[in-house]
C-alpha cells in the first residue's frame, strides 16, 4: 500500500468514533430465552401430542378399511369318503390342496350415541388446555429472566458503589499520609485509613464475584451463554404512573393462562362425561366384505360365473347393539367424569382467589419498593455530600479522620442499598405484570 492511501486510511480511522459496546436489553434476553428454554420446548411437545390425540379421536368418525391375505399349502387336497352299499368306498374331492385367501373389509359407524363426536371435542379441549399451559410456561420464563436480569444489574451497580467507596478510601489514605508527613496528624490516622482501603478492596472483590454469579444465573435463565463483554441496559429511575390495580385485576381475570387451562379442563371433563353416556345408547354400524378364495374345486384360480365354484364372495351387513347389562360400567364412567369436572370447577375458584392474593401482594411489594428506593436515593445524596464535607473539613484541619471514615461507610452502605432497592423496584414491576397476565407498561419502562 502506498503512503498517501495509508495516511488517508489512518485519518479516516482517527475521525470515525469507536463502535459502542453492545448492551443486551431485557427484551433481547427474553427473546434468547424463548429460543433456548427447555421448558418451552417441553410445552411445545405437549401441544404436539395433544394435536395427535385430536387426530386419533377424529379417526373414529371416518370409515375403516382393512385388507388381509393368506396362503396355505396342505399335504393333500381335502376329501370326503363315502361307504357304498354292498362294499367298497367312494372318495370325493372337496377342495384344493393350495388355498389362497384375500379379504377386504370396510366398516363405518352410523351412530355411536354421540361418543365419537364428544371424544373429538374432549381432545380439542385438551389441546387448548396445553396451549394455555405453554402460555403459562412462557409467562413464568419471562418473569424468571426479568428477575435474573435485574439481579445482575443490581450487582453491576453494587460493583460501582463499592469501587466508588474504594476510591474515596484511597483518597482519604493519601490525604492522611500527607498530613502525617506534614506532622499535623497522628500516624494512627494513616494506619486506620490503610485498614479502610483493605476493607473496601475486599468489598469490591466480593461485589465482583456476586456480579459474576448473577451473570451465571442470567445465562441459566436465558438458556445460553452470553459473551463476557456483553453488558446490560442500565436501570432507569422510577417515574410516571404506576399500573392501575383495577385494570390489572381485570386483565388477570381475563388473560391468566392458569384460568384458561382450567376452563378447558372443565370443558374436557364435560365432554368425557358425554362420551361415557354413549355407552348407554344404541350403536349402529354398517360393514361390507369382499373376499377371494382360490383355487376352487377344479383348481381354477379365477372363476366368476359357475355357481358353487366362484372364487369370490361379496357381503354387506347392518349391525345394531344396545347394552342391556354391563354391571354398571357405563354409569360409573359417567360419574367419574362428572366428579372430575366438579373438581376442576372447584380448583378454578381456588385459583381465582390465589391470583387475586398474588396480585395484591405484587402491588404491595411495588409500593414498598418505590418508597424504599426514594428514601435510599435521598440518603445516598446526603451521604455523598457528607463525605465531601467531612473530607474538606479533615483536609482543612477542622475535622477528624473518624468523621471521614464514618462518612465513607455511610456512603458505601447507602450506595449499596440504593442499588438493591432500585433493582427491587423493577423486579416488583415484573411481578405485577406477571400477576396481571399482561405486560402493563406505562410510558416509562426503565428498560
């Protein structure tokens, strides 16, 4: 490459800003989880199995056709021996030693007493229930990923807070060392400041490891490993309106997948009961048979005309059956299905109450989390200002090293608590959305 082109390329590189580091959003993390989570794959398999169950139930509504064939080689042809009056016998050949048989049969149920149609509807209700179960698994996955995401963000902020406290401790140590060298402070101030630096370094190490474990938890929830350099979107401060509790309850009562799944279970049990009642009703069906059997008595493999020697047979029939006595089997099956339906109805009422309680607890946690964060935010600002003032006073000789260390401790604790309370707030928001069964985002989402 000649020099003018090289200089031009370097100039372009100097002007173009570096590409910012990629930050993984919560929506992207949830998208990764949807593509990798074993729980969703298992739910998809359950839906597929339910689809096949519908196909099996519908097969009873269609005609059934079967074919069969056989070949038999006897040691000799079948014969009949007759005694002749006056002595002697007469041997009469009755068939061929080779027997080839082919049979085709068609059957169709004209009326099953409503059993087949009810079984199809029951299978469809089972499939719809599995679809609700998949929705529930996805909602649980979203909540699990959200909680892991916010835990790592809290760990990130905690690392920043401990690093800030370490920087403050190091600054105080340098100042204390300078004052000791100047002879205006006792050596004890420098030693205590050095101990504080060591304690802050340990806090940073612990916070760093906590962040690493939070990343492992997030990767476990997502179902795949994330790049070590991949960061997360920073948490925003709460603001704007909170979700409305009345709207949330309306949404939960209409969209929670647990309720939909139980509704389908109730419908399925009802149709199972109807299918069981069909055992008390008449069953009507028709059937047709086409049979080939050769060779005939004369050894012909195909004879369509001679009476008694034809090698084919056609037949059709109508069957009607009515159970008169089955030992109470059909009625017991009906009772079992009706009891199952009553059980599912009771479980739905119980689940409705549990959802209302869950939603109330989620809103309570959200209100508490917001109040705690607001208090922690104010205390953090006050702690930082206190550290600044105590450091200035110590530097000017009007404050003590103990005041500075107390201010450092207060700032470190306040920063850690503020980081945790902010993550707790967004975790509570995610729990409210999960309890409501829908994503109740206001204009600001914090993500």
